[in-house]
């Protein structure tokens, strides 16, 4: 699967059905009752990172500049949305 952000395209691993279910479970725990549980949210982001296959050295933009932590989280959030079929790109496919 390819994900575009920060003038770069990342190639990430596709999740299995079981991995998608695990991510969905983490998502529901992170956003329970309309409240954001920060600890569960970061569990979700970390699980997404593990499934994606991305490593710290991959976190550079299209110009080779290192991404800031907030940008890394944005990228992982976008990957999660693609995995769940909730991103604009995945809706077009």
C-alpha cells in the first residue's frame, strides 16, 4: 500500500484481517464515549507503526528532512485511516 504525505510516497505493508481487527479494537478503546484516551491512542499509533513496517530512518520528508514527532503521528494516523478504508484515497479505490 502506498501513502502520500509531506511531498513523499511511503510504501507500507498491508495489514492482515486479524491486524485490522486489532487496530479497530484499539481505535474503539481510544475514542470511547466521545472522549480521547491518550494512552490508548498511542497504543493504536504504535500498533499501526509496527504493522506498517516503517522504521525510524524512514521518517523523512520528500526533501530528506527528518519529520517532527507530530508529523510522524500524522503519517501514522493517515496509514491507519487507509488501513480501515476511511481515508479519501482509500474511498476512491
